[in-house]
């Protein structure tokens, strides 16, 4: 039996077991439900890394990782300045992200045959923007420094984009 079948058959029993262990730890005041979410991320993330997409860069992607992180850091730092700076409009952060997704769709409209993959990537980008938007907001609320959240999210998102998104000639 191949590894994929073994892991897919063990996934739900593992989730039930983990939930039971967390319930016991919560009853004993050792680990609360609110602090147990990283365990679920590991439980769901490990099979994804093994069988769906790997987060380890290979080949040319090693050279792309620092460039992508730098580009995303520059963009996110500028976005934070525009969205959370003095006199920023109320929904500026959301509007900036929405403008980026619209620009992706505009690029596809200009050259559908070569950029069709962006239609597949666009929903992933939206999910990543929402996730990192929450992280940015939480970091900003605690530190009142937009650059802190922007740089942290830029490293994570830049790395994810560099190692997973398709490469085009």
C-alpha cells in the first residue's frame, strides 16, 4: 500500500485522537483549545507538504526566494504606509489588495493564452491575502508599527510564492 493511502486513511482517526488529547489537556488546565491550533496546522500541513505541494525550494527556485521576499517586502511596506499611515481612508488596506487581484485579472485579459494560470492562482492569492491581512492587523494592533507586520508577512508570503507558484518562460 502506498504512503498516500496510508496517510489519507489515518487522517480522520488522527484528528479524532488529537481532539481527544486536547480535550483531556484542556480539562487538566495544561493546554487550552485556543492555544492548540498549531497542532491542527501540523496535522493538516504535513500531509499537504508531502503529497500536494512541497515548501522546499529546488533548483532555480533557491535564487528566486530572496528576490521574491524582497519584492513582497517592498510592496507590503508601501501598502502598510498607504493603508495605516496618517490620513489613510477607512478601507484602504482592503482596497489595495482588491486592486492587486483586479490587476492580475487585467493581465490575464491582455494575454489569456500565456497567463491563464493566473486565473488558477488568483483564488490562492485571495486566501493568502486574507490570512496575512489578519496577521498584519493583529501585529499592527499590538505594536502600532506597520512595518513589523509587513516584513513578517512578506517573508512568509514571498517564500510561499517563490516555492509553489508556477514558473513561466
